[in-house]
């Protein structure tokens, strides 16, 4: 953590530039400063480290005293101490001054710093919060000479997960990470403190090797001192304002200004205690940041206070819906999209997710209250629809499903209710055929819905079991008999599973979103994935991101998750892995979603872990470990089954064995009717480590589609596995850029890795030349995802044999068994340890054993 920020600071210091490390209290700025100091000292520099203390702000020379301990500062005055400090800074070698928490440095020490630095020109590194909060003396001290700023942003989901796992000593499940991230707003110190106090309060428990929540609450009395320290320095008006905001929850800013004076809000915003977010009508909504402060005030409020304040701020703000503007003059739309994603990555994802969840919770509460007052089917629909996308309240959904009066409402509402009940049963571990029994009963009660009921049952079977072979029986019940758009949507989804993107697009384009009500808007998801499956990854990306923007503004978590999944698939395929991680991190921060799409959430966790799984020197923990346990190896969409990730993360030693295992998995995917997942699995395996069996299966699967695609890539893959480097060279030279550009780069790199593993150095050189020629033709090509050729995959056969015996045999015994000298055994073990990064011979043995057992 903070490696990038530390390196930035070191680079600036090396160029003689002053550095400001800016971040809120608890953001890790002290840790960054200390790591900068350690790195400088290791390189031979002398570091003069000053620490500002809150209690020493008015102690003369309190800050500088620690670096001039050889004199009595009180008897010298500012200029005398400056002379002594200047002498220290003029010593030979690189001298660097680091000031931590400059806002707590006394004025006399600041004067000494200013004078000494002006005389010597030595670089200065300071940590600070909001620059606008500083006095003129502090601003003068840190602004002398050229300077750069290193901003410490709130932690993203994966960073928070790493920190939480370190604090707990074991992994935490996805819900724990999302909840703690939301409550802390990504503040590292708060994250650690929440974890520590949750353990003390028994709010976390270790279950099956993972830490899980024991209740919905994370607030406890042990956090009181932490929050009060955060609030130190605020006046009575600011404290009262935070109390009011805690009672009000997320509130439109215009309404909030009728309760809290704008100047007070401005102070709180500058101090980082208020976060703002736009809704679908571009109305700014304000909430307390970090949210744990709201818990602090909320747990000390009288029950009627919330109602009183709500009446004061209740108002309806009417505004025209916001339509995103398009820049017709944009030379490259993809560049614009990538720039927007990178810009979004610098925002507070945790605060955004918290805003989102707070407002969804308020809406869900209102829906549930309305249902409690009148338990009609019509009132149950909004509550249940919320749970298709947002985190599920198990207690409430059970009550609604068990106690709704089904005598009222329309037949299509009854279909949605029954479908939700079936999904909840599957979500709770029920067999899909048992869960779908309610649909058959509904068909008997409402024969006019028989076609829709059959299609709903088909969707459940295809999604949670397999695509039935006799699809024509369902599809041939002429579409004229389908009274509702859900039938067309189901057909579109199943055509997507079968890798028929043209048919999927035709199905969903035949209906509008309004035709699918009250079901969630799954139609845009099918359209985005169909565009992606047809080889139009850029077009799919643009479409998915537009739908994601709409969904975020409409508080539609179902739409946010589905569109983010489609966009992430496109970004990864186009080679923009970092941008995909930023996008998915925002989804992870919202917590595990509800019915139907929790599998997409797990798929994104596996996708986010793919880079680490392929490039780590030794098998390492990834975000994929946060996915639900017990998932099937095979799923209807890419990544929804765990088989592909498990295959990749085993880190193959033998290309032929990898080819066989991948081929077996792909055949199973095709047999279950999940051809799209099979194609994406085959593409990934072919590009990472091409093999004959997988390439042949990929060709077969592509021929099953109604849309031709990947022609140039397949020609190169055929040449690679046929070891025809002459044809490959010609194909590389004739390649016309398409959406497979990044995949072609992966393929050529994977071909080189394959040859290295097979110890075919001549062919490896040819493949390396092909990759170099391709990279020269397309210099903008990002670093391709590949199995790292410098790690344990380059173990020789003899090194593998020795490593396989190293766990339970001595060097002498190994030498006798293999007929080599003890010295040779020692050399082989030493080389294997170096290549794999394993710490001991036992860990080396376990690594090789696990790899071979997985082949």
C-alpha cells in the first residue's frame, strides 16, 4: 500500500523538488512520510525528521528541538537555532528535511525552517491536510522553491480488503470489506480502528477461515474516542450541524441550507466532513463523511428528533432529467471514456457507495412501510424489486414473501412475485426445479400467462442448471402469443448463453424497457453483452458506460452491477485492466448485491484477481477469494463459474497438461449450453498458453455462433499451435487493427511462454521476434496479460524433480535417487528457490506438488 505515492515523493526529492503529501487525518500521510524517510536513509541520504504534535503547537521550538538536540535552543533565539540547523544541512551528502503534520508545528520552528532552507536549498517534504486551513507562516514555510503535491486518496475496495486482512490476520468476506469501507469512507486509520473495535465487541467472527459480520451494526462504544478525536477543533455550530445531518441522512443540499447556515456547511466541507453527490436530476445531495460520525450522533438521538428535522427539510425539488452531453468533436471516443474512468478513480468511491446505499435504504424502508400498512401484491412489488439488485434483508424479504395477500394485483405482478420467490429459494440453497414449482402452479391459475410462465421457468433452468436441448419447443410457441416483454428478454438471454449475439440483439430490440415492467431493466445488459460477444467490444463499452451513468443517477443497483460487468469485460478484452479494476472497485464498495446478479458480482471479483493470479511470482491471495464459496465450476456467463479462474490460478508447468485440462472444462461448458462462457474461456487460455485442443474447440465454438468474429486472431492461433512461424510472421505483418488487438498481443506472448516451457529455444526466439514486430507496429499496445516467464514456470525438468523430493528427502538421499552429486542437488534447489520466490525448501516442495496435482 502507498507504493506509488512513496515512489512519486522519492522521484521529486531526487530532482530537488519540495513535496507536499496531502491527505485527511488518518489517510496514511504519516506512514508515507516514514517510508519516504526509510527509503532515503537506505540510499545514503541524511533525513531530518520533524513531527508536529497537537499539544506542542504553542511550545516554542518544540518542532525543531528534536533535530538540534546538541544546543539549548531557548538561549539562542530563532536566528541562532537557524544557524545551528543550517550547519547540519550543509554537511556533505543529500540532506532532506521531512515535517510530519506541519499544522501542529510552532511558529518559532517554522521560522527556523524557513531561514535554514532558504540558505541551503535542501529539499523539504511535508505532510498536511487541507492547504486552505493553514496560517500564513505555515504557507510561507512550505511554499519556498519548486514544489509538487502527492495526494492521498481514500482507499479502494481491493486496498481496503488487503488492510482489513492484515489487521485481522485472515481474509474477510466481501460484505465485511464493503461495510467497513463504506463506514470509514476509505480512511486507513478508521478502517483499522473499526476492525479492532468490532473484534472487541464481537461484531466479527471467524467462520470457515473467513471473518464475517455477526450483526448489521458496526458502531460500538469503543469507537467513541476515535470519532471525538476526529471532531476535535470544531466549534459548537459545526457540531450541531453534524448532529442535524446525522438525523437527516443524505439530504439535497438546497434543502439542507435552510437548516444549516451555508458558511457552516462550507467549513465542514473544507474539513472533509461533508461529501456531495449528484442524483439523476443533477441535484446535489450532502451527507456526513465518514459515515461512522453519523452513527456516533445517531446513537445519541431521541426518537422524535429525526421526525422533527425531517419536517423541516422536507421539500420536493423538481428538475429536468439530466442527459449526458456528447462532444461530437472528440477525436477518439475511447480516449474520452478512458479519461473519464481514470478521473473517476481519483474520487471517493467509498463515499459515493455510501450515498448510494443510504438513499436506496431510505427508499426500501419507505416501500416496506407502505407494504406493512397494506400487504397487497401491488405494494409488495417495489420492495421485492429492490432486492433484485440491492443487498437483501433476509428477514424482510421472508416476511413479504410469506405474508403478502395474493388475491389483489395483476397477473403479471403475480408472475414477478412468484419469480422472486423462486430466486429467493435458489439463493437460499433450494434446488432449481423445486424452486420453480411455484411457477407451474401460477400457470395453472392464470392460463393466459402460460407462455410467460414457461419462459420464466426456462430462464431459471438455463441460468442455474443447463440450457435444455429442445429450445425450439419453447421458441416455436409463436411470439404472437406472448403478451409480455419478459418472454423476449428471456429468449435474448438464452441466445446470449448460446453465443448467438445477433439473435439476442433481435430479441431484446423487439421490446422496450416499459414492456418488461415490473421486472428490472435487464434488457440493456443483454444488449451490451451481445455487442461484446459479436466482437464489437468498443461499442459495447460505450453503451454499457452510458447505462451505468443512468443507473447510478436513478439509484438502480441492478443496472449499476450489470452495466459495470459488461463494461469491465470489454475493458479487460481491450487491454485496459487498470481501468476495469477502478470500475469494479466501485461495485465492490457497494456491497454484495441481491437476487440474480450476485453471480456477476462474484465474476467481477474473479476478473479483478486475474492479473495477480497470472503474474504473481508465487500463488497469491486475490480478490477472487471474496467470491461465494461453493460456486459451480461452470456458469452461464464469463466468470460466473469458478472453473476458469481455478484453472488459470494453478500456474501451469506443463503446456500440454494445461491444454488438456482447459479442453475438458470447455467441453463441459459447451455440453451445458453455455457456449459464450466456453468461447471466452477458450480465448483466454489460447492467448495465455496456446494449445492444439483448445484452439480446435475455440474454432468449433465460434462456428456455432450466428455472428462471425475473431478471424485474424484464429488464423494466428492456428499458425502458433502448428509451429508455422513463417505463416505467423506474414499474418502479423498483414494484421489490420480490430478489437482483438490486445488479444493478439497476448497470443504472441503466450506462444513465447509455451516454447520456453517446452525448452524449445529456437522456436521461442521466433515467437519473441513475432511479438516484438507486433509491438513495434502498435506501440500503444498495453503490457499484455501473460504467465510471467521469469518465475517458476522456467524450472527445468531436473529442478522440478529435485523440488518434488525436497520436502521429505535430504540432499544426500535426493542425489542417490537421481544419480547426481549432492552439490548438483544444492544448485538445483538454490535455482528453484530463486526462480519461484519460495522462502524454504518445504514451501518449494508444496508449490511444485500443488502444481502437479492440478495438472
